[in-house]
């Protein structure tokens, strides 16, 4: 159990700290007072005050964090401007988040998700520069009899060039693109002799296991892959190439995640794969056993997920506040306190529903429900 908990706590500490530091950085940049910088919720385990009066602390429930601004009842306070002006003197008003220009408030809120995307970029960039990136062409060594691949026209010795328009740069890209695909038909662009051909393959969905032994519904096409001419091509990249591929990886994971979520909402994707903290803890421990590189890579993907989810236009998330600011820009004034509170109730209901759903999936994954 400890093997799962410790990696999970380390992962959460990293991605949550980076997220909250994004808010903190822009808040300090624009002169907003920060009273609390918390990793976790609930009772404080330990903490300290810095010279500017910010309380940095670690709390008992490691499922998030928050930055609390000077003058706010909480981080998402939407107190009336008139009450604010009457309560604080001119010097104190300069430190109030709610009185800052719209673009500054937008950047402060967007700073959290932005920091998560930047963390993932830095991780991918570092891996490609220091460790290298795999560019081994994916060759089909075997097409299983009567499989979707055989029905679709794929053959032994075909070199896979693209899947659904995504360039296949290595063998690992093939399983990634097949797994992340949500369409009923997957397009394979292959090289056969000197010809480039496109085949349409309808994958089967079967109950299987991932590389860590976790049960999941897998999309399979029935092929076995190998390296072209049995040669592994692992290359350390220069800074320019590393930047390109790191940006591309962050972009691909973000877009694919959005497509997958959209497919789940429309009923086209498997919702049983949606997990919460328990599943993340389990996978964190499993990945940590494969070594520090695998764990760091997972941290990048979790960081992208955290940044992405926080941009959803749901009140109580960063995206909900950005949505309010968009209304403020269009209307020329903030939404009324009553309207915002109504949105917050809806947001709370959605988040609690999502929490129960993911927790149920987690417990089912542990075998507690059938």
C-alpha cells in the first residue's frame, strides 16, 4: 500500500504546487496580496510565513490546493465592489484581486493551467534532449487471421506511416494512436514496397490488460509490430527539435483528451476508464516501479490533465472564472452576485457528481464492485 501512496503524494505535490505557483506568480506580478499558498485541504500539517506575509502550508488532504488572495473570504470570493471599497483603505485596495483590471485577473486565473502545460513541456523537452526520442519505424511483423487488420487490408511487412492523420514516428505511437482514437473506423496510412496506401480498419474492443496489469477495455486491430530491419533508432535531439516535439506532444495529448471526453459525453467512448485519485495512486505506484523516467513521464501527462480539466467552463474551476470574465468583457460589467452564485451551485453539483462517478470506477477497478 505504501508503494502506491508515496509516489501518489509526490506526484500530487509536484503538479498541484506548479499549478498553484502559476496563480501565485501572476498574482505577485500584478501586486495582488497572497495570504495563503496551500498544498492540500483541511488541517495544516506544517507551514511557514514568508517576508510578504504569505502562509505557505501543507495540509492533510492531498487532493488539490489553493492560493488565497488578500481580502477574499476564499479564493473564489465574488464580494461586491462597493463593500470592498468601503472596507479597505487606498493602500490595501491596491492588493485586492477583485479590483484589478480584467486582463490581469484573467492572467492570474489562467496562470495555473498554463504552469501545468509548461511543466509537461519542460519534462518532454528534457527527456528528448538528455535521454532521446525513439524514431524506430513501425513494421507489421504479423497480421492475425480474421482480425480487423486483415479484413481492412493490412499485410505483413507494411510500414505504418500515419494513423488517423497522426504521423507515426515510432512503434510506441501505434498503440497510443489506436488507444486514443474514438472513431468507429481508424485510418491507416502505410508504405508497401514503393507505394503509400490508406486502409480503413474497424477495431474490436476487448477486455484486456495494460502494461501494468490493470484491466481495461482495449481497442485492438490484430497486428504485431517490430523494428524496421530490426534496428532501434533512439536519438538525442537538439534544442530546436526537442522544442518542436515537446510542444507537439503537449498539443496531441490535450486535443486527444478533449476528443475522448467529448466521445464519452456522446456515448461513443468507454466511461469505465475514467478514474479518480484511487486509480491515479494505484497507477503512480505501478509506474514508479519501472523507474524514475517512467514516473517523470507520467507526471507530465497528469500535469496536462490537471491543466486541461481546470480550463473546463465549470464554476469552481479556473475555466469557470474565465467564463465569467468573458461575460464581463461582452457585457461591460460583471455578472450579478446572484447569477454567479447560481452558476457555482451548478458547478458544485457537477464536480460532486464527477467525484462520485470516478470513485465508483476506482472501487470497481479494485474489485469492490462487480
